[in-house]
C-alpha cells in the first residue's frame, strides 16, 4: 500500500494570536539545521520502521508539506526536502503533492520553487476575507493579497487550491462570515476547509478568552452558539455552490478531495517527519491467525523545536495499536467522513466479530439521533456532526 509522507515545517513570518501549533519565527540558521535534520530522519526511517516491527513501503502517492508556513523557507530548502524524499522513496507519477502557504508569501520565486519541486496542490491559510478580522488575529495579509496570490498561482498552472476559513474569529458577525464564505466560493477554488476557532491554553487568544480578558480582541469573539451557526451557514452555502462536504471540516468539488488527508481518516499508512509529526505504519505481525495481534505502529518525534534538534534520529515515542484500539480509531476517524464507516470493512479488518459493547454504543448513539445506518454504513447525522466529539468519545475503551 503506497505511503503518504508528511513533513512538518514549524516556521512562520509572525505568530497568529489563535495559533496553538508548535510553530514560530526562527532564524535562517535554525531553519537550515532543521531541514538538514528532517533529511537525516528520512535517511534513517527504514531502519526505525524495521526496529519497531512496521511494514515500510517505498512507494509514495501523497506528500504534504505542512506547518507552520512552508512557503517561508528559502527556495533551496524545499528543494532539499523534496530531493531527500525522492532519494528515499519512489514517488508515483500521479502523486498528490501539497504545500501549505500563507497569503503574502507566494512570490514568483516561491511559486517557481514549488513547481520545480513537483507541487501540484496548494493549501492557503486565508482564515477570513474581512481585513478587520485577519488584522485582529495578527495575520499579515488582507483580502487583496489573497486574491493576488490566487491569480499568480493559477497563472503558473497551480489551480488545485484549498482555502482555509475559521469560524469564530474576533469581530466576526453572521454578515461578515457569509461574506467570507461567498468570497471563497467566488474565487472558484475546488476545495475549502472550515474550522471552528479552538479555545485552549495553547494559544494567546485562547488563554485570554479563558481568563475573560480583552487582549487580542478576545471580547469581540462570537459566542459558541454563534460560531456553531456560522459553521452551519458555511455547510449550506458551500453545498449550494457544488463544493460538497466530505469530512467534518472539509469540502470539495467532485474529484478534488484531499487524498493525503483521506489517508488519516481511513487509517492508511503514512510517515511524518519533523517537529510533532506523527507516523502510522501497518505492523508486520498482522496475521489472520492472530486476530488480537498488533494492527499498526504509531510513532512521533518531539513536539518542540529545541528538543527535536537536540535529539538523535532514533528518539521516537512509539506505541503499538491493538486490534481493539484500531476499531476505536476506525470509528472516530471514519465517522468524520460524510460517507461514514462500512460495517463489513470493520469486521474484515478485525478478522473477528465486533464486540457486544460496540453494538450497544451504536444503538444508544443512534437512538439519541447522532448516528444513522444507511446501506451498511454508519454515518453521523447533522446533529451528530455538531456534537461529533461526544460521539467519538463513546467509541473509546469499548
Ligand atoms: S501561520 Fe499558521 S502555523 Fe503560523 S502562526 Fe499562524 S496559524 Fe500558526
């Protein structure tokens, strides 16, 4: 089974107030040390997979350079990363190759670099088309910059583009949110991601919201009910425009679903490189005669840049995924997809009957109107999508 490769690039031009990722602004020198280290990890990846009892494939059909803002790298650095991938793996001719970019970083030189690296898909963190909203969260772009970048990408032949929007930004109103979603539709991109602002201790804005303060425009953040309404509005407007929802946060015109991200939701193997990058490979021990054997191996690097650079390539956190955990994962990842989870595939993957507790949970969640069964598949209902975390939690520790 061909692999997906994810490379984390934890560098940005500035830190957005809502950001809870392990990313920041760093010197050119640290960026180069990081790129060298990621390439060393790639060189060592077959040995690490072997030592963890995992199946290591050389064929790769998706590559995703995420962040952070990979487009802040110097032009020779993405080239070094992609060259390293191509030296270690066989990148299939029709591979999907995505790079995340921030509007305002797509100079002609950067776009030329992306093309030289074989990039055929770009994901842009627009977040809003309303300048007051992007300014409030310390983004460095505005609507005009985003539209100019889109024009430049298309002129260069890069038309497979995703735009991210965030519902719940400071100063957002229903009217301004509708405007952003309509601008996205008018831009005619084939893919959209709609996220709900996360409020947690890991971002400056999240901490201020929890503290009830006013810094970072926290007192202008719409409440949870409004944000949930914005999400529903986006689902309706995008669907009407032919950009169909296929995952809780993702929408695409037919044929433009993210092949890389689908690997995560359908538990296909992937290798992640760099800070906080996670990998999941099938376990070599999987055998029909051992239904309770390990199904997969997960491992990840340090989630902090300093620790990552200080570690050797061998220092991974790893864990084995048992058949029972694999079932939990198939549910809470697969139910994110509109097409849901096929019941016969669940049994096939397990090679043993589903446990009674599983059927009891399905019955209970279905009776609560959060789940439905259709043509042998389990799917979230519309209400279930809004309360998805509660549904997913019910499938843990079956
Ligand atoms: S550009 Fe993305 S990764 Fe970087 S600070 Fe902003 S939200 Fe975080």
